C-alpha cells in the first residue's frame, strides 16, 4: 500500500473524533466483538509478517516460561527491534496452552528481561496488547502478580529506547497496562481498552455476569473514545470489515504506522523522550476543581483533549 | 476542547445522611462488636485504642483523616488539595449514576478516597497520602491519581519522606480506562521520588487489592502491613471462582505475604507511628552539598532537575547512536 493511502485513511479516522464519548450501545458492542474475534490476528501473526527474521526468547530466568506472553527480537526495517505481545490461542488446545493470554508474574518478568536486552542494544520496543486481564490464581499471587505488573510499568517508564504500545485486540485491566507504558500508545480501529473486561465489570458492578453487554456499553472502551480521552495517541485503521478479514492488510497498515512513528521517536534525544513519556502519563485523567472555600459552583471537565501528545 | 459543566452543591450534600449498614442497625449507634472475638466496645473506647480491639488485636478500618490524626504529632496535620473532586468523564451509569455515588460518598465527610497532608511524625516532617476505604471502597480514580502524584512531587521537592497508607479495592470502575491510567500516574509520582533520592514508605492496610496493589503499593522502598490486612491483585473470592481452588483462610493476609516476600514487616497499628518515626530517622537524608543535583532540585522543582539528570547520559548515547548509524547506512532511509 502506498504511504499516501495510509495517510489519507488516518486523516479520515481522526477527523470524526473529538467531543463527548460515543454512547451508541450497538456500535460499542460490535467493536468489542470484533476486538475478540476468533480469527483476529495475534502477535505472532503480525510478527511473521513484519519481521520474518525473528528470534523468540523464552523464560523469565527464574522459574519458567509463561506462554501467555511472547517476546523476542527481530530485524525490522534494517534494525533490531524487540517485540513483546500477549498471545491468545487459535483453537481450544492452544487457548489453554496460552492461558487465554492471561499471564502470571512470570510473563511480565520475561517481558522485563527482554526489555533490558532492548535497552542494552538500543533497540526500540514494540508491545502488542491483547488480554482479558492478568491471571487470577493462587500461585500468581504468591509469586507477586501485583509487584510484577507494577515493576513492568516502572521498567517501561525508564527505558531509554523508543517504545510503542499497540492495543491490537482487547486491552483489559492492569494486565494490559503492564505492557502499556510507552512513548506512543495506539489502538487498532476495532480494539478496546478498559479498566476491566465486560464480564468482570458485570460481576462486580451489576453482580450478574450475564450483564456483560450492559457493562461494555457503560465503559465505552472503543479506540475512538480512548483517543478522545488522551489514552490513545492514534487510531490505526484496519482492513474494511475488521483485521480478521485480511491479516496481510492489517499487518501492512500497522507497519505503516510503526515505521513512521519509530522514525519520529528516534529523532528525539533519549532523555527528552523519557521525560515526554512520563509527562504523557502524568496528564491523563479528568477531575473537577472546586473554588477554595464556600459552596462549590461549576467546574469544567476536561474530556481528555489536553492529554494528547 | 470539549468542556462539560457539572453542578454540585456541597451545602446540599452535607445534608445527606449516611446509609447505615445492616450490621450497624443491629447495634446501638455508639457500640461496636469485634467480628473476631465478639467483644463489645463503646466507639469512644475503640477510638482511643486506634480502632484496634483491646481484647484480641483485631484491626478495624480507619478513615483517611482519622488515620492522619493517629499518625501526626499531636494529631495536627495540614490537609492538601481538598478542592480536587471526581468528575464523570464517561457519564457512567451502573446500578446508579456515578455522580450520585460520589455525592453519597462526599456526604459522609471525606472529599475523595485519598487524603494528603503535610505532617510530622516523631518530630520528623513528611508528606502523607492516606486512602479512605469508606469513600467508594478507596477506589483509585483521577482525583486519587492526581493527588498521589502531587504528594510524591511535593515530598521530592521538599526532600522529606513520602508515606502512604493504602486501603482500596483497586481502580475506580466508574471512571473506566481513565481510572486504569491512574496506576501509571502513581508510577510517575514514584519516579519523582526516585530522581530526588527521597524514600517511599508504604503501609498496607486492609484491604489493598487490584490496581492499587499492582501499582505503587507493591514497589515502595519499605513496606509495612497491618495485621490481618488482605493484600492481593485478585482477591480470594475471585480466584476461587476462576480456578475452583479452595484457598486457605489466611490467603493473601499480611502475615502470609510477609512469608511470601512481599512485605518487610507486619506492624501493629498501636506501634505504627513509632515505627515510622524510627524508620524516618534511619532514612534521614543528609544536607544536600552545594551545587549538587539535589540542591538544584530544591530550588527549581523536580522536573527541571529530572531534565538535567536525564540530559547527562545523552552525550555518550548520542555519540554511540552516531557510530551505530554509521554501521548501518541506508537502514533508516527516511530518517529526518
Ligand atoms: Zn476482638
């Protein structure tokens, strides 16, 4: 695909963004189903198309290899690039093997080990996010699931190399954010990013797991809304009908964004890049500020527009 | 920029009454029963014992301001940033609209789930950030994230220890992905402390779970936990539902987490202020030598100094980049 074609598509998508979050329940539910489509490309599908020379690395160098996260280093547009992704399974057997892309602390420790390699080599880091959340299990807790997620965020915050996080499917909870601290956070057109999976939210807030669709609607976790809130810096288009219809085209569209953005990021001195990364996450959020003393009157809500870099 | 107006009258909110829990309804209003040993106490008696059961040592919940009072010398502290209040960026409605939940929580007296203050403990100045479980389950939304980051930056600027006491169910669901992003914001706050070489002390109270355990509270420099506090990313109920494992009763409890290697000490609340004062004495920072990075920091604020600190490694790095670029000519055709 010609670069101009990609650029044109970008402009069209970013143009219809802005303003209040979209509330159409039907559209949101459709996006969630596309984000979780069984035929949607997963990290290894993108990797084999973007960097045919890729060495997958295994193990957290502590106790095992968490199959929910794939990590490795490959040759991308003439330089080594580290890729870390959350990998779902294509069939029943593989889904179990990948633990439905819900990693334990070992997965994040594997990720951090490969990030350290990236920093040593000066290789950019690309993360591909697609998980319903970090795994909820007794062993994961004992081995420090909370600390592993926190340390992974801290490690990404400190990397000297350019970093891009791409939400390729569903990004849910701290399990997704653990790989989501980057210079640019982007979402594929039909991906979602949320504080919790719709099922989890339904169970907690509605006390009824069958209310997933209702929960999904309330969270409005679409790429367009995340862009509005400053959570996503860009929305990467997918082939017509969704990424699952054409993996090659989906990879080409992602390639266009990644190669262009890496060039932009590499032009920024490392220290400045780290600082900007920090400031990016320092800004995100929406709160009111009461005038000090007396009765509160009116406070504006920033819908996140200022949180854009 | 999309701006939206929200009207909230605090005076009206103050008129609201707390909805009593079923347990509270069974007892006279100033009487509390210990769930562990069933002893009954007048609430005044309980308050004097820092909400710890005098008979069995069970630790009851403590509100944010009450905790500040317990820890601060003479119970005196200066609360910061009470003007920051929750917004409703998602226009979120579950069983009831989010602003209604916030109103109800504010009506109980606290302004948010995190209260921050300048205080002294054992004569030592510090910045404290305390979570209040009574405010929407101590959940972390945009206000909590913002106040937390400000508190870290303030401690870094003043070069005084940063202390945080946690009690939270995790991220505030009603703020959706923006609440999730506050986890990252707390990490940014800790980076300010790291730049300044200022210590962070985390006290985990019951419960510390979800996104709060998976962010700042698991990576403090020194981590205390209160006896019996549940400390977990996923709580035992969720784990039992997902994996159908039967978990021991003390799963995720402070005492177990000490054995698991996730906390440094389990500290009885009645000893907490003393322990914090002693620890701050050990950690006390030397006077910054003239011209040092630390002094600049005090003068110019954290960010400027962070810039200086981060500029240093560039020199060698840029040189290296240039060399490595020479190794791969044409590898980056479109480099600007
Ligand atoms: Zn008792």
